[in-house]
């Protein structure tokens, strides 16, 4: 793999980086032998001459950096206007909420910083809250990265920088001292560095099978409070299934059955409907309902044959628009209720609108690599996770592209509110190991390991960056709050 010097261009500020030349074939070739692992490690180590590890501490906003309000308004283009105030309210609630909603803003910032040019598939939005529990196809509870809307080949440093910055912001929000935040960040970088080095020494297939079960998560912490929270999260997740969602999300509605012909009344029948709770759960536009139903039929063709046949045994009975997350608020997102041979055999599917990753413009400019953004999300999720939802697929509604997944799939997360110093340190380390695993499953593990080495130089440098960017996040959040107070941005709080 050759290395060349290049620039990432953006309208506000050009940033100097080192770019790795991409292979002409997306999956490589079985007829050519890759560089030996030792040579890749040495190549990674040599990158320190161009991008010293100390440079990972760098952060200073570019003089041409666009205002926070301008960037947020740009991110709102194409979203549902009625939900923009909800999104603003969730970001205005705290600096951590702001960071969650501004992956695009941070990507623009990171594009101005030095990078090694090693570009595996990255999460693109790897904050500390984007790790969660879910059920594997064998119904085991596993822990992994769990949000891939922004996944894309890109600089591995961007994922690690976003993770450590979010850990520092979350630590401050929990009332922790600065030295506690620093210890958490340094532990995270050390965990990433050591686990990546370990995985880089393994055969490619073996590292692809590495998984992180809930038991391993519980054993990875010495903090009793975090261990207790992990157990609580696991218990809640095991109950988050489609059948248990029925009483909460649906109601039985009686209606007149007019199928009895011109001379018969047809009687009264009942069917399940998703409960509407505006503004978060609403009925779709009448004209959209048949298009969504058709799109779900098209989605079946993107599944493996077994799962397509299995899901084909269900019938779509209702669909509703449901707001999710922070960064995704305002994009189209639907929940579909499917019934099997009886009313207790149900599956909830979620359709989420997929747009171009915020990473993409800084990696390859204005021309999209991916024809279908939903397919991008699905394929990169499968690349980064050890085991993925077997019902992951994609579809199109009009001009909008979507990915589809199970809505209730034993999903759960560890609550970070009020997290203690030791718990934050341990949990940040777990998140960093999962990030290292994801990167090692795609490409560049040996080069990244060679660059980082065995010393703690990167640990200290990224701790400095995390503190500086936490300061930036708080300043940006204050700018957002000020804009809201002046009526510049609409807001709806507590939703």
C-alpha cells in the first residue's frame, strides 16, 4: 500500500493529511499477496515521521471555522420542519447532548487535523453512548458498537478522537474532577492500543470472530456500581422484545367490516394499531402508507434467503413515524408492526432514513461512493460488528433511501448519568476495545498498531486533545443556547 501526501478540501478550511491509496478492487484479489504483517507494522511506525504521535494532542479551531448556528442549520436541511425544534431542544439540554447531535460539525473540525492516512471502516459517530446491548441471532446478549448512520471508510483517528472527547464531556456532566476525566481517557486509549495490537497478531478470520458478551462486560470492571448497572441493563434488554412491546406501543381498535357484500353488514372486527403520541409517534401521510408497504416488500430482497422467506410469513398491519435519538431527529423514521399466523406472533421493524455520511465529503469530496446509503449503513454495520441483526436490509421510498432493522431486538444501554470516576474509566476502556475490534475487522490494524506502538505517548496526547475539545464542545453548546434564547433557532424542550 503506497502512501502519498494530500489535502482534504472543504469550503471553510483546507486541512493537511496523509492519504492512503485505495485498492482498485473493493474486496482485493485472491491472486495477489498482501504485504506481510511485519512490513505493515514497520510502515505504520514510519508514519510517525510525518505525523508525530504528539500531534494527536492538536486542537485549535480554524480561523475560518463556520459558526455553530450556520452548521446546525445546514444539518437541518431536508429534515421535517416540525421536528427541528425537538432536535434543537435535545442538543440544548447539555454539552453531551450537543456533542451527540453534531457529528457533522466534529467531522469538519477533525478534517483540519493531521492524520496518518490509514483508513479502515470507521463508525463515524463513535461517542461513548453509541455502544449498546442487543440480541444475536442465537439470542445471546452481546455488546458492541450500535449506531452506523455515519459509518464510512475514514481516518481511524477520527473515531478515537470522538470517543475520548465524549468521555471527557460525559465525565464533566457527571460532576467528575478533571483528573478523573483524564484517567478515563488515558485508560481508553491504552485499551484501544493494546487490544488493537493483540488483534493485529491474530489471523484475519480469528479476529473477525472476537465478541464481547454481557458477562465479559461485567467482568471488565472492578467498580461495583457499574457492575450493578450492567446487570440492570442486561435484565431490561432481555425483556425488550417485540411481543413484550405490544401492550406499550399498540392498542386494539374495533372497526366495521364491510367485506360482507352489498346486502350484508359484515359485522365488527378488531385489529392492532400503533398508539400515536405526538410529536414523537405520529401517523404517516396517507399517500406514504402504500409506498412504505411496497418498500418493505422490496426490502425482503436484500435479506439472506432464509430470513426473507421467514419474514415473508408475516403481514404488515400498521406503520407509524417514530422519532429516535438526537442526531437523527427530523429525518424520516418509521416503525412497522408485522403479525404472523396469530396476533401474538409479531415483529416490529424500524425504517430509518439514510443520508450520505458526514465523513464522506472529507474523504472523497462531492461525488458519493455509494449508490444506496441504506446499503452503505447495513454493509458497514456488518463489517464493524462481530454479529449483526439478521433482519438488516435496505429499501427506497420515492427519492429517499432507508435501512431496515428490528426495532425490539433485546436492545439496551448502560446509563451514564451520574457515573462515577472508576466506572467511567472502566466503561471508556470497554468502548475503546470495541472500537479497536471494529477497526481490526476491516483493514489497517497492523499499521495502526505500528504507529501507536507500546508506549503511552498517544495516551497522553489524546488526553490533551479530549480536554481541549471538551472545552470547545462546551463553548459551542453555549453558543447554541444563546441562539435559542435570542429566538434564532426554534426549540421544544423535554421531548
